[in-house]
C-alpha cells in the first residue's frame, strides 16, 4: 500500500509524463509574419489566430511565430512552397513577382462572412493551391484599408500629390498616379527614413500602424479620407495542410474564420483611435479634393483588378463576377 506522500509523487510523475508526451506529439508549425510583434496587425491577427488554433486543437497544434527579421517579407513565397516554413502572414503585394491574383482582394469590399459563404474565399484558395499554397485566412484591416501621410498640406489642389514623390509598391502605383504623384518603389521599412531625409514627400500605409511606425515624427499631415479595402493573408504550405487530419484542419479553419471577424471590428476601432492619436502627436488633417474623395475607392478597386488580370485574366474575372453578384465590387 502506498503512503499519501508516495501517491502524491506518483501523481506528479504521471502528470509530468503526460505533459511531456502531449508536447512531444503535438503538431508544431512555424509561421513567419511580415510584420513585427509590436505592430497592430500582428497583435490583432497573428496572436489571436495562434491562440485559437491551440485552443481548438486542445493544445495539440502549436504554432511558433517569428517576424520579418527571420526572412524578408518579399522572399517568403519560395520557402513556403518548398516547405522550409509551414505558414506565413503577409500581403499579396509582397509576392507580386510570383502572382498578383491575391491583390484582387483589395478590390472587394470587406465582408469575411460573405466571402466564405459565396465562394470568393474558395476561388482565391483554388488558385493558390495551383501554386502549392493553401489559403487559411484573409483578415481585413478594418472597414477602410488605406491612409496616406504627407509632409505638406494638399487641400484644394487639383491633384493632391502634384509634384510629390510618394512611396509605392505594386498595390499603390496606379492610385498615386491618379493623385498626380510620382511613385517611388520602397519597402515599408524604408518609409520612416525616406520621409525624414526627403527622399519621398508622402507615403501610404494601412489605416492602422502609423502610430507603431512613429510616422508622426517625420510627416506633418494625415490625408483624408481613408479609402479602399485591405486584407492580410494567412497561407500554409499545401502539402503540410494535406498532411493534417480532418479534425485539425477544421480547427484551423474555425480559428481563421473567427480571427477574420475579430480583425474587422478590432482594426476598425484601432484606425479611429490612431487617427486621434496622430493628431495628439501634432499631425494635422489635410483633405483630398471632392472629386478625388468621391472616386478614390473605385479607382483603387479598378487598379487592383487590373493588377490581378496581369497574372491570369480568367481567374481574376471569375472572382470579380462573384464579388459583383454580391454587390461587393463594381
């Protein structure tokens, strides 16, 4: 017969062994985020998703996250396709050299539930599976996606960015030209120093994140209105996805779909909060003219569809037809 002390020791040993076993046999995946842990999109999206996956798999799926210092955001697709990493959190513009189809998402009004119910999400997923990737989630950055900062007021100009050099990537070039500016290709990480040194006069970013980047230190104005749609994406290596059992796949899908809805409300809230914070930090509001303000969302949407069509016009047209049917795009 065991004493109470012996029973306690045995119970503790049994618990320790069970924990070691569960950790040893847990599904472990590596996710590279294109944004650092202190940025809003990582906090709201990645942290939420990772926690939900762990919860819904009863701790049997553990996702470890590293930031852009591990692999450049512009170089994530090949390591994901080859299985060097399991998952990424990114924006399709960062892999525009491989494909521009995902950029079309920014031509569609954000509505995660409708995207999943009507086939918009599945159409994107079908395409990406053809290049070895599984779309796990498409998380909106609020009701309005984009916001510009400038080093000068632009009120009442015929073209807001006349004579100005504006930071650009593939998503922004057409809209910057519509506003009269000269696009300057730069990575997101170069925005601060380029504004500080006069390399550029203005820069677009998501409607959240300008505070994280401390752009109020190097830009004097926030251009209004915010405009367009913007979503960041979770991708998984397709072979990795297929290796998971149905229960784990269902748990990951549930975690992603719930993260999408959380992101829509939370990023919208943060965007409003950040606009007030930027003004408290000394930035002033400057406004597009009425024509630009009335048309910029449609201009941006059309530019996104044009970019997607450069990769595959038929795929882009199919996704656009679904979005139009739901009243989410023109």
